[in-house]
C-alpha cells in the first residue's frame, strides 16, 4: 500500500512539473524563412495576422501521407478565414520526390524543403514526422502535434484561434 501511495505521489509530481513547464506565456515561433518549391520566400514574420500550421513531413512517412487529404481539406475550408499551412519536407527527403508529390496531389498550400535542417532545428530539433505546430495570429505556438491527432479537437483549436 505504501509503494502504491509513493508511486501515485511521484506520478502527480511529475504531471505537475509537465503542466508547469508548458503553462504561462506562450512560446513565440522561431524566426525562420521558408523557401517554397517555386522559390518564394516566406518568413514567420510575414505570417503574422494569420493562424498557421507548420507541418514537418516526409514522402516516406505513411502517417504524413495519410494526413495530407485532411490537410488539403482544412486549408481549402479555412484559408479564406486567415488560415495558412506550410508543409516543410524534412532534410533527408529527396527534392524530386517532394516536388512530384506536391504536383501530382495538387497541394494548395506552401510546400518547402528544409534542405539544411535549419528549420527543423529552429522548431526544437524536430526529428519525428509528422510533427506540426499551430501558431496564432501573434506568432505564438499554441499547440504541438506529433503523429496522429484528434481531428475534431484540432479544428476546434484552429477555429478558436481564427476567432480571436
């Protein structure tokens, strides 16, 4: 009984540290420059005033590919309200694969390749795909998603950010 009580106290303490670590002031998105497949450059500063999803992905990531139809639908539905998506292909992804995927799937949002890994590094050394960051209109990261996510909760968070 004593071991169970100690375990519960430790678990609560660790949970409290986790909540404390992420509570308080929002973390500002890093100042980075995205270069699209067409050569257009976009900075995080350029995106102020919009709600932005920065999505790290790879053509070899089955979960990333499975999420793309939803990403396309979300963008097409929410872009008129000020929602932007930047799909950042990982450093190890071949540029010709990324270009082929973007063209054949007619991705409507900006696709960039992180050829030197500097964007992933700036966002906390992203290594797992898919990893995405939802950024509010003021440039603050309001949510980080790794792997699959709850679609309803995601849309609720995006719509709240768009309304604010």
